[in-house]
C-alpha cells in the first residue's frame, strides 16, 4: 500500500475532524471514505458537508468495510477503548484522540491489542509536530542550553462556545481541563526534554465554567527522571493570555511564545551569555506532519509522531494531576509499560 492508497474512516463526526483532520488526511495523500455517527441525520449532513461518500451509525459497519484501511477516533473519551478494540480486531490502523482512555489499564489494553493485531496505533498529540517544539528539542539535544533544570508551560486558553459542552459537565466522559489540556503539556514536555515525568503536584480551580465538580483550570508541577521540574498552568477560562513554553538550563534558556496552539505559528528565542537570538522555524501544518508520519508508519517506515505508548504516558501524567488536585498530595506517575 502507498500513502496515496490509505483510506480512512472517521469514528465520530467531530469538530476537530472537520476543522483539521479531514484536510490533513487529504493533503498527505489519503482519503476519507466513511464517517460514523450514532445520529443518522447528523452523519449524513456531516458527510455531505465534508465530501465523504458514506455515513453509518454502527461501528461494526465502518470497521467491517474493506475499503477502510485506518480509523481516526475523535468521540468522547469514555468511548475510545471499545472503539479502538473493535477497529483493531477488524485489522484497521488506529489514530486516536487523547486521552486514549479513562484508566491506564484500558489504555494499555488498547496498545497491546494493536501490537497483537500487527496494526499501527498512534495518539493525536499534535503539539510535538510543531516546528517550535521540534526546534527546542533539537537545541536541547545539541547542548545549547547546557543541562536542563526547569521548564514552564503556559497553556491557559478560552474554550470557545462551540466546544463547550461535555468537556465542562460530564465527568463520566472524561471532561475537565486536565484530561483535555494537561495531557498535551505532559506529552510536549516529554518530547522536548526527551525525559519522562515521575511525580505530579497540582491545584485545581472551579472558575465558573465547569459543572459536576470538574476543574476548568489547574496549576501544578511535574518532576522528571532527570530532576527537571516543570510548572504548568492550564485553563478553559483565560480569554486574553498568550501561550508559552520555556526550558531553562545551566547555560541558557529557550523561550517559546504562542506555541501551544493548533496553528503553525509562534517564535522561539535562545537566551545565553551572548544575548538573545531567534531560532529559525519552518512552520507547517501540525496535523499534516502527523498524518505524513502515520501514513509512513503504515508502509513500515518509522513510527507515528506520537505512539500509543506516548498516549499511555500522557494519560498517566494527567491522572496523577487529577489525583493530586483532588487530594492535595503529590502523586506518582507510572504508566505501567
């Protein structure tokens, strides 16, 4: 199979698929041939709007379709496990939204099932595909800031009205800011630092948007195996802040601005004894970068930019933050891989 031959089925008629993933699939040589929505009318309208030939209401109809090679899962979080297992059993490659599941046991089961079936599984952590974060990773690996000591992530944003809903009021669906945004922080930190977190401590906030006990903002810190400590601020309630990602080392600092975003934008500055310089960035659509890597992995060339195991790690960090915010105590991070 060539990358041009990868035919995708969408499990979930979602906003993110409409805004980002369908175009990215097509831009990297793939095609979207089917979409599943439990609401038949919504599915038909979605298919028509997005130029998709077929809509179905049952996952069995989608995963049994011989024209579907891979599935993109973007339903609510509590559905990811069973939908992934159904797709894997049918021999389909799987790109799943984060968090992979609501428990580590379920996330590990998904990864193991994909391995056992010999199919590719990836987690849609888009930020590690940004030119900004890749440049920061390369600069750290090249020793340009010496030994990394600390990091800071500013990822407090405003959740737009069209995305408000289950993220704010459905704990059973894995709502709340931590499993929506903090997992991205954890993955991006792991990628940029090439290091794994081992401990989390956090304070949650209820700023008036969320319901049912879910946090709509959180602040906290992660400790990594190397000793690096990283602070983070995530929110659904912050209308006017910019995002950022910083890493500070013994010999310099990397300062990223407007980089925690789906858009291919932002700047990264290196500060050291010689002053400040801006790193050259070759911006490209983050999701197209992810899909190109996924298509290559299907062909046997490399891995998805974020693997299933990466998704287990980010979930482990997110669940530790949830636990710490609830108990007021530090929580260990152990993905059990």
